[in-house]
């Protein structure tokens, strides 16, 4: 699998997928901040990320229609990459002082094409990998995605300091343009899949197909709950480290953002390797249990107080375990997809898995205010277990979905 051209393709597509996310998020906020734009305007920039939440609404279009070049999946990937290249060039040549509103609109356009690229790449990855390759494929994708986020985040700020924001974003646009080469060289899935013949079939049938699965309500609930404890623990992590424990901004940046990112990548990679020898049910349970236990490190840290070694250990262990559990969850989501509707179904399932990360911020703030940090992290640990209990009831369905879902019901 290490020598497989498909794995290299998945890695490069993962980099292409991760690059635009930060360029419309924290990096763009840094550009606006340096330009002296008001905090209210900068706060509104967070809304440009909405296409990532709602991408399943237009995913049926990518299932239904086949572009004239590149096939059903590669064609859409190439189109979105070209659109991102053009949009980033346009954004690079705008000014926050004079074109703040237009830049926000262009960032929203970039987020839309980026989310659409994710839909197409997720579908391609699901169709091109065999069941035995899914774990390592998911790890490769996460690895490259995180590397791209580091490149478009931390390194982009360094580049901007030396060559300016315009040239930095133009070089990022060039990288997006080069991603088309990967898409052009990528191999088509070996199994020919017939696209839905009508738009109604593309919109209705993916959800109907999922709904007919045995214990589908429990499966969907499991997807929502599997990482919700981890999402709760991390919701206010920067605030916890900076304000409550008193670590400096540089210390948090190096340890939480950089070291934690490396640990996540390493955990995803190790999880992918272990998935080659573990069945998906066992991997989900063991990695999920490790993820839950890792949250106890933050309970200890909250009790002990400011301690750099304990903080670094807590971040490293939690990030490593989170990377492993993410690799298992992505592999499981791929196993649930019917090949005719991969784009729509994976977009919906991945949206469900991110619900906790999206909605828990306000809840976390109330919990900390009412009960303090020690009890808050204790609850994050306890909330990891409902998903683990559910997987015990779903053993049959999880194991049966480890093979590719057939075209017939």
C-alpha cells in the first residue's frame, strides 16, 4: 500500500483539499487584522465557513451530472481546483482597507468551491480505495490535509511578512493550479458506476438508500456522538490554556497548534496502519476508548495548574488519540456509502460527524461558567461513552459494512 500510486494520489488530493480552508479562515483574519479592519468585520468572516456545513445540499449535483472531461469524480475535482485558483488570484489583488466587503464575498465563493472540492474528493477516495486500503487511505488524507493547513496557516503568515499578502495569496493560487496535474494523472476507479439517471433519483435516492439500512437511526446517532466528548474538550482549549492557566501566546502556538498538529498527523497515520490489521468495529471501539481516556489528562491539568510538561503531554496524547479515532471514523463513513451516491452520502455523514464541533461552543462556555474547568473536562470524558456504548449494539452492521456496499439494495 505504501508503493500504491492511489495512496500518493490520495495524499496530494488531501493537500489540495486542506489548502483553501485556512486561507479563508485564520489567515484571512490575520490579513484583515494587520490592515486595521474593525473587530466586528473580522468576526463576520467566520460566516464564510458555512458552505462546509451545508455542502450536502448540492452534493447530489455532483452525483447526477458528469463533466465532459475527467469522468464523474476527477472532472468535478479539476473544475473546482481551477475555480479556486482563479478565485484566490482575485482575492490576492483586493485590499481589506478598500474592498473588505468584496473580499468577504470572494472568501465565501472560495469556501463554496472548496467545500465542493471536498465532496468530489471524498467520493473519489471512497470509490478508488479497496476496503483493505481505507484505513491507510484515510490516514494519508488527514496527514496531507493537516500539512496543507500548516502551510496555508503558519507558513503563509511568515511569507506575508517578507513578500506581502498579495504575493502570498498568489503563490497559494499557483499551488491550487498545480493540483490539477494530480487530478489529471489520477487513475479512474476500477469499478464503473452508473450515475443516477434523473435529478430526483440523485436527490431522493441517496437518503432513501441510507434510511433503508438496518438500525440506521442508531448508526446516525453513533456518528454524531462518537467524537462529541473530544469536541467538547477542545471547544475552549485556547481560552483554557491562555486565560485560566496563564501560558503565553507563543507557548500555546508552539505546543497546542504545532506540536498538537504533528501528534494528530502521527496518530492518524498509526491508526491507518493498525486498521490494516484490525476490523473496523474493533478499531472504532479501541481508538474511541483511547480518545475518551485521553481527555482525563485535561482533568489532571486543570487540577494541577500551570505546568508546561503536563500541558505538552496532555496536548500530545489527546491529539494522537484523536488522530487515530478520526482515521477509524472516516474509514467507517466510507464503508457506509453506496457507490452510486458517494458524494451525497459522504457529505451528509461527514456533516453529522462535525455537529459537535459546530454547536458545542456556547454550551461549553455555559458549562465552564457554572461548574469550573475540572468538572467541565470530567463531563467531556463522560460524554465520550454514549458513542462507545452504541457501537456495541451496532457490531453486526459495522462489520457488514466493512465491505463495499453493492449497487443493489
